[in-house]
């Protein structure tokens, strides 16, 4: 049982940064803005989080700094694309490149320093319960934030007036503008929210996942988050499912590599055969599995074309200049 | 997508040149790194070597470096740029720089080139490499002594000879202590992704290993060992700060002495291209202090280290291949050419080598 709990905890840690960054980007894209700078904002959050935690001695200050810096960094994108109406794809890409380089420069002094981990939640009695204790009441704070964030965004987008307005801007900014909605202001807020989320995801990397700073430590997670948003057809709970399916198979394939086939000698025939098949696959194929499986599952659950079209922000990526 | 981005990045902005003040009478030595010097691993260690040379030779030389240089056409330009900027001696530190260096060395016959881990030489191009497997053998012995379950986890990146050499040497070391020692191998298909390395370490521990070693570049796996109260080894750099209770030793690259020696030769005018494979004996492979282990294990590790420094090769027979067929006869030593192309496991390893 212990091993199952450990595996689930590992999966949650691996899925959380993807989920947080993807939820932020989902809101941005729902407002009709495509920000490809997730990776850059994430890595800026990671360096800021580690730096602030190291300098102040408090990982909580680090977490806050990660969010603030992520949001500030996205402000750069917002000014360029929203106020100056530059191309969103190009601006987003350069935001990623800038972030990767800038974070490396800012982090020079932090290389090779062990960091402090954000404390795990501990509630007397509850956290000590077998199995569920650790899973429900003993994880790191970012895990709880990520779940709350998913629920809050789902509620905001589909149950509030402001959410409806945001979605309508994403579908047709000209109509929204004609109705007197402040398109640019909404989009600014959405982009800032996305930046804070990406920064938080980066903070999770350098304060929870692996408490340290090294250059390029986000290692492409921002891109996976971006892809999740699309495959989840812009639905918050599907993003959640995607992030956890990805994490599950990713961790699962590591376990398959480490497993001893003899342990399954007495297992049911089918299970044994499946394990044998997985064990015989070259590790490169196993490494592909999380990506493949996530795409397949998300494509399957969004098979309904009409529903997918309804969920796709129609003016995604198009610059908007009021009164044109 | 990611590759494309990295290529774009190095072209557009990632290349940074440090220290370009020029003095006519000083020898200018330059380095080209494949990764960021902030990786606290492979490129970091090369840069430590550069700093050591600078400190040792003081005002007789000046140094400069380019980091994050992608292998391929970008590397051509990086080497050419350094050669034009008056670098008299250029060290390229990644295997993939090989053809760029051969090309640029031909264009600049007066510049001295040194390539790490490659095999092509020229009149002004030498190669150097380190026998990392020597340290891995010692680590294998320590692992077999310290492990209570007799199972170690091994996180690896890509199936290239250098990595296979390390796995085999580690296993031979472990088997010399405990013939039934088990090794669980996990391929993460990346040199550098702290998150994935941490996940792999957790998986290996959950699957019964109680010692971890890795041929990837970050400290993540060792941090997991520290958190779980188990043991592990550092890689490339001494990582004791990250795992004061978990690190047994670290297999570190120490390029400083070699760089100092070669630059001195260049200053004296005695530099000649060479092809060297340095080991513990030359100080290029260093094991950081043996910690967190009983004294008898420490004594054994020291003795083995000395034996290797005195010229003994861990790949000395009898050694059988994974399928049981004979590889090295009793007393036979593997030659360097075989080792540099090693693509099979030794007996006792339960894993399929991805080809």
C-alpha cells in the first residue's frame, strides 16, 4: 500500500506544474490571446522563487515572488501585443527566449546552492491517517492551490457574468467591443493571471519539485502545458485530466523500467503478459507513451465536433485594435 | 519544437562572450561549452578548469568562453569567431563539436585546438578525454557494501559507449563485493531535466533500491535520496551541499590540471597535438571525500582508488557479457578502442540495452 501512496504522491508532484501553468494559459486563450511565452514565464518564476526564498530565508516569500515576477514578465507581452498590437505568436516566442536567457543570467549566483523546500501540509491526526492522510492532508501547498485554481477557473468561466464576458471577448472581440465591453482591459487581466500562474508553476519547480536553481530547469514543461490546453479543448477539468494522465503514464513508465518481472510471477496471466510486453519495449518508446496517451485520451473525450468548436475561442491569436 | 527553439536561441541571443579585453603579449585561451556554465555539472566543471588555469597562470594569459553553443553549424561560427578574436588556444568541450573543430582548425593553422571526448586529430588539433568509468568502479564497490538490500538504482540518459562503460564498471565493482548484487536501470532520455531525474529516483527507491547513482547532470536524484534517508552518489560536481547525509562520494571531472599543463606548454612553445585519455592517476577523474560510510568501506574504497591510480584497469578479466559468453579472459585487459565503442552489458545486469 505504501508503494501505491508513494506513486500517487510522485504523480501529483509531476502533474501540478503542468496543471497550474495550463490553467493560467487556458484563461488567457479563452480571452482570445495566444501567449506562447509560458516556458519563459515559468522559468522566470522558478529563478525568482528560488532567489527570493534564498535571500529572505522563506520559501513562502519565494512562492509569492514567483507569481509576481511571472505576472510582471507577462506584462511585457501584454503591452506589446495588446497596446501595440504586435504579432502574438512572434511576441510569445521571444518572451520564451528572453525568459530562458534572462533567468540564466539572474540565476548565476544561485547555482550550486541547496534550496529550502516548501513545507508539506500537516494537520495533526488527519495527516497521520493511513493512505488518505498523506494523499489528502499531507502534500505541498502548491498542490492544493492547483486544485482550488482549477475549480475556481471552471466556476468563473461558466458560472459568472465576468466569465461569460471573457469568453465572449475570446469569441468575437469586435462584437464585444461594440457592446461597450473593455476588451483590452479584460485581456490585460487575463494575460497577467496567466503570467502569475506560469510563475507559480515555475516556483513549484524550484521550491517543491526539485528545491534548487539550475538553468533551463523547466525543461520544456511550458510547452507541454500549452499543448494540454489545446488538447483539452479549453475546458478546465479536461486540463486537469490531461495533466494527471500525463503524470500517471510518465511515472508509470519509470516504474515499468525499474520493476522486477519476477515479482509478477504469481500475478494473473493477463497482468503478467502486459508487464512482460511493457518491459520488452525499448525505453525510447516508453518515454513517448505519456505524450501519446495524453493526446489520444484528450482527442477521444473531445470527439464531439460541435462541442469542440463551441469551446474554441474564435478570435484566438488575432490582434485587436479598438475603433479600427 | 524545443530543438528549433534552442537553435534559435543560440543564434539570436544565447551566445555570450566574456572578457574580451586584449593584451598583445598575453596568450588568449578560449573555451566553447555545449551547455550553460550554470548547470552545476558537465559545463560547470569545464569552466572551473578554466578558472583554475586563469588563477594558476595569472597575468600570463587571458581567458574567454562561449556557453550554450549548439552542436552543428552554430559551433562552426563560434569557433571561427574565437579564432578571429585572437584566441591562440581553443578548447571545445563536447563530442558533437568534432567536425566543426576539424573544419575551423584547417582554416586557422596557427591556432591550437583541443577537443574533449572526440577522436579526430590534426596538426593543430589534439583530443583529450577522461576515464570516468574508473570512478564508477569504486562507486560500485561502495554501493555493494553500503546497500542493505543489495539493490542499486541507476538513472541514465542515452545509450552511448561512455554511459554503458559507466554501468558496466559500476556493476563489476559491485559484483567484486557481492556477486548477487542487483542493478535497476531507468532511462530518462535526457541529460538534464531535474524533475524527471527526481521522478526516476523516487520510482527506483519505491521499487526496492536503497542506493542511487546517475549519469545525468543534476543534483535532483541525490536530493531525493537525502529526503528518504537513503544514499547516493554525486555526478560531475561534488554535490555534498545538496545531500550532506546521503552522498557517499561524487565522481567529479577535474579538468584544471590538464588545462594548466597544456596552456603552459603553449606558452613555452612545446605544445603538440596529442590524444590522451586521463584517469584517476592524472587527477582528471576525482572522487570527492568518502562520507557517510563505515571506516572499513572507506578503507576499501581508498585501496581500490590507489590500485586504479597505480595502473590497474577495472575492465580486467575474467568478465563475461550479459548473455554469458566470454568477453575478457582471466587477466586480459580491455583495450581502449573496445571501451570507446562499448555497446553491451556485462553479466548480471537485468536490462535490455536500447540500441
